[in-house]
């Protein structure tokens, strides 16, 4: 098999792993000759990674490949499971090192995302991944971005060594609960994954650790998923949790089956993508807006809303906290207002030191006024009394048809936009 065929197989096999963001990394060039030379190839400054997109919407800014798609595991949801009759290939470490350098010099890529099927054993596979990263750093003096996938069950010594050469490590938790993992990936043990993530936490490089959750292959509610993400951020100091909407690639009775009707299958696919989008929005609230999982969802509201983003849904459930006076609210209160982000909240605090703010000033600052106007006052002025007097805060208790009548005309569409 020639190199081009290997690239086609192993880059295609890697496209379902979405935990490959490359931003926020700044690797200082070490003067320690035992590690990296003083001068070398590449950089990971914040603006150094250029993002592009595949036809299925996934980020492929990096050379994103598997070392091999041979795998000893038989996970129901994975295209590379051992029972699948798919073309198999494997790079040698030397091939992948040369490919990375040549692609970088041609400006095709500015970083490497390297994962692998588990060939022979976790330790054997992890050794091969580390060999690629170590050679790039120590022999090729490559300082570009490297993201290594950690194989659960690999020895702590190998995991720690991987952290020496990579800018980011990731260990996929795969599914939101132990029963689901036992059902769909019986070869993988949740306690082993947790132990490996703890080891990564101790050995993580400057950019930290990420993980990936498959959403929609199993029946967990959004509350369980968001609560798990919150726990991972707190316990493992994760940089990111990635949510991957389930894509049917295998026929297996343990997985959601295609409905057989193109229109119904398309609608379910749209629903999965929307759910993935809502989970990312909720994740943003956890990471940057100081929300807790219990505030975003609860046993009474265990799933994220189809009609509105999580922050707007929270605000509608708490009408007693609104409207907020924009010229007096604390920074933490500003962050809770739909349509106001972290940057615009900071700008509001800075700008109102010199003069009071009205609707036009807020829009110039960057506030999404079509959402924020339902929840604020500006100098005591209520921007939209007619809309505010509607029963919008109770929209959850109405049918779809009734929801469409809660707010008049285009105002309703603006508030409930995805």
C-alpha cells in the first residue's frame, strides 16, 4: 500500500474525533539541549493555527490522522471496530514524521493531531504515538502544535512522557455513563478511563487536556451530560469537553436504527445537530459565565430547550430577577443577561464609568439587542413594555402552536431564534 492510500484511509478514519481544537497554546522554545534545540521549525502562538473545515463541518486545520485503524476493541459506534470489514492501514513512525514535516514546509498544515486505534495493546500503541512526537521535537526541532490522543490503560509513565512532548492531550470518555459504556464498548472500563484522565491531569502540558462525549447513541438526558462535564472541569481541570452528535456508521441492534424514511432520518439528524449545538452553548455557560449545571438544568427541566439557548431559557425561568438596570448591575449580573457576552459585559462596566448607557450605546458595544431588550432597563426606561407584559416566561407550559403566539410577529422569532 502506498503512502497516498494510507493518508486517505487514516485521515478519513480520524474525522469522527472532534476533540482537536488548537487555539490558546503558546509553547516557549526551550534552551535545554536535552529536550529541544534553541532554534527550530514551527510555532504555536495564538494566531499560528489556521482553521479549515471538512465537508461534514469538522475542523481539519491540523494534519489529523490515525497512526493505525487496526483495533483490538469492538465498540459498537466506531467505524474502526475490529469486526468491521473496512480497509486497514498503518503508518510507521518514520512515515508520519516525514509527512508532518513535508506538509508543514509546504504550508498545508500548522499542527498535528495524532490518534490511533489500539493495536496489540494500549502500551504498544502509546509508545508508537510518543515516538512520533519525541522525534519531531528532539530530532526535527519542530515547535508546531502537537495534540496526542492518550490510550486509556496505558502506563502512567508513558502518559507522563506524552505530556512532555505534546501541547495538548486528550482521553476520550466516549459515553456519558458506565452502563452505556458497558453496553456499547464492553472492552473499555470507566474506571480505567478515569484513572488515565487523572494521570493526564497530573502530567498535562501547558494547553491541558480535553475529552469527547458521544451524544445521542444512548438515552442519557442533557442534565446528566452537563453535570458530567461540570465534574470533569472541576476534577480534571479540562480545557474543553467536546460533544459529538451520534452519526450512524455501523448497523448494530444496540444503536439507534435508521428510520427508513429519508425525511424522518433527516429530521432526526437535524435534532442531533441542534442538541450538540445546545450542549456547546451550555458548556460555554459553565466555562465562562459562572453557571452551575444545576442552574442550567434540573430534574424538572432535564433537557436543553429546542427553541431557545440555555441562557435565555434560564432567564425565562427566573422572571423575578429581571429586568436588570444596565447602568447599575454588577459584572456577574450582566453575564446572566441574554444577549450580553463576556466582552460586552466588560465593555459595559468600563464605558458606564464615563456616561450612562442607552439602547444605541449597548448595540455599539456589541450587545445582541434583539435578545437583551427583553431583560434590561436603561436608566429606568423599559425598552419594550408590550413584549415584556406577555406571558413569555411561561412558554414552557404551552404547545408549539401556543408558543408561537406568546410574542407578536418578528419579535417572537428574534427571541426564540437558535
